C-alpha cells in the first residue's frame, strides 16, 4: 500500500471527509495538523504547488490535491489504483 500524507486542521469538514474515506478504505496515513504545527504550513504550500487550503493529500509522494480531488479520483476508480501501487 502506498504511503499517504494528509495535511489538515481541526474543525475542517473537508479534512474530516477525506480522512473518513481513507479510514473506510482501511488506509493508514500520516496526518500533519498545521493548526498544531504552523511552522509546517509553508512546507505544505510548497509541496502543494501553492495551494493554501486543507486538506492537501499526497499519495506515494505525489500531490493529488484536496478532498474534492480525492473524491473525484475515487469516483473514477483511480484512487484505489494509486493507493495500491
């Protein structure tokens, strides 16, 4: 299974939804809470190509975007392929 990293904040409904999808697929992930570690926010922005919103999701080191992007990948069947590569 591919390594998954997700940058989040507390009380972010999109973060909750993204984690729910990953949990439902029984995917383990590294969660980086930028509200608890604000010094990591610039790193997230750089890795995400300038995107500043959360969540920002990475699978196997590849930026896939936010929650809506991940849901679109899931709907098209591509998310499982990325997760299992």
